[in-house]
C-alpha cells in the first residue's frame, strides 16, 4: 500500500470516511461505497481530536469527508462520484 503525506498526516492509499454518529449524509456516503464494493475506514471525528485535525488539515469543516490518495471530497456531490470512479480504477 502506497502512502503520501498531507499536512504531516500520513495518508495510505486507502479510502477513509470521516464521519459522526447519527449523520444521515455520512450513512449515505458509506452505503454508496459499499454498493460499489469499495473498502473503507471510518474515522469518527467526535471520538478523536486527531481525526478532527486531519479533516481541518484539508481545509474542510464538517462531515462526511471522503479521502483517497490525499484527495478529499466533502459531502455527496458530483466530485464524490468522480472520486468513486477513480478508486474503482485502482482496485
């Protein structure tokens, strides 16, 4: 697995979803990834100040944030679908 750094945070070539509990949009993003057979790690920003800082390092406030190879996408939007297609090409 390759890794890169973003603001001092090591980002592995994996998919990370920064989320919180009871976040409907977060659940939709996670379901979308599951439906596309994409493995991902969930990082609950409410349980870890470190995870909050990682999200802030991308210049983003709020969740969900989906990260792959140092590229971060907030929420459900066309950019997320583009990121999903990029992920699928690497699997």
